[in-house]
């Protein structure tokens, strides 16, 4: 019996090592895709769900995620070959296309359909109205970036003239806006989550308005890659789009509590209650694009905002800087 037992034991051990070896081989076979995001924010929840729930691995991809800390830096990384896919506002691709570059950036999937920033004040103000910005200073981010241009659009929509009625500052880097505000600069600041909620928790700032609600529908953040990558490796782009779409569907079909648990590894320092509240907030204002398709109407609205901000002299051709074929194929092949 002991001899039989030894043989069985050896067989089981060998089987275990073979299984582990095969698993390792499969992981090694995953194709690395370098993704750079404009900032690390809960606003991009479906993307993080796709990462934590293994949807990229299902498509044979391994995502290497980098926080670009601004659309300008993301675009620079994409064009220089340091990133395969960039996640940012499509205004960056408009600027690049208008420069006449041959290998320009093409947007292939849209994740968010509203601005994701919130106006933060130094004191609670449940009765806030935008006329209260008159004579005040707002830290708004980088000039020419979508967050600042949307803020400027909202301010003008409410009858205020930047530079006259309200001072919208563009001299502070996007990733240090909160620190500058806490340090005493500005009367208000425009921030993404979970940064705004963190200031609220610490009693250093209070959300008084949603820029997203005020700004309306915009193709706010999209995935783009270079024209050459789309031509040379369309399979990579399709697999990436499939994974993002799976993440979007997962978010649509799960509770805020389940979503918070799923994205927790990406935001380990944020309390569960805060995560749930912010997910509810983004859901309530319909932040996430349900089908990933970038519409011509949406792109035109974005360029309207760019023109209003004085940042656009020539419009880019929708057919040149947008492709919907990857999003359409993902929707056809992946059912709810």
C-alpha cells in the first residue's frame, strides 16, 4: 500500500507542477499594452473594473497603467512611442491633427460623456449659485485642457465673463490643484474624485456644484492610439475595446457596493463609504457612456467649447480623428 501511495503522491505533485507551469505560460503569453491615463480618478470606474475583474486577461492582454497627470503629457507619451494607448480628452487629438502630423492620434472608444470635475469651496454652501463666483478666484487647471475649457464654458453660460467677473487661473498644474487650494490659493477649485471627497472628509473643502451636470453631453475622455498602430495592429485595439466594453457592462449590471469592492484595489486609501457615495454621484449624473461610440454631434459640441475658449482656429474632420468600428464590433460580439 505504501508503495502505491508513494506513486500516487509523486503523480499528484508532478501534476501540480505541470498545472502551475501551464498557468505561468499562459500569463507569459499575455500581450503587454502600455496605457497612460490623464489622471487616476474614480471617474474612470469602468476601466478599473475591466482591470480588476480580469477582462483584459480574457482578451489576452496585460495592461501596464501609468498616470500621465495631464492630457498634454499623455499625448506626448503616445506620439513618442512610450505608450500604446492614451486615455484623455479628445481635444488633444484635435490639436495634433491640426498640426498636420502624419501619424496623428485617432479616438476609438469613449468612456465618459460628461465633465467629471466638481467645484469645491472653502465652506459648505448648499445654496450655491454660479453668480457667487463674481469677484472670486477659481483654480481651474491647464489652459487648453478640457477640464478648464468646460469650466470656462459653464461660467460663461451663467452670464459671467472670465477675466472681468471672475478670475479663472491656469497657472497651476492639474495634479497639484488640491495642494495649492489647501495651501490658501484661490476661493474655489475644480477637482476630480476622489480628491474632492478627500478634502471634504478632512474639512478642507466642500463640493458646491457639478461641472459635469452644467457642461452637458461631451465626449469628455476617450481612448486613442496612433494611426500607425490602428493600421499595423488592429487586433490589439479590438481586444482592448472589448475589455473596456465588458467593464462598462459589468458596471451597468452591478450595485454601487459591488462596484466599490471591485475598484478598491485601485483606491486602497479611500474609505468604502466614500467610494460608494462617489460611484452613486457619477451614476446619478450619467457620467459613463453606455456604448463607447464617439458621435459626431458630441465631438462638434466639444469643438464648440474649444472655439468659445479661443483655443481652436480650425475644426478637425470627425472622419479622420474618430473611428467607431472597434466599439461597434465589441457591441456586436459581447452581449449583455
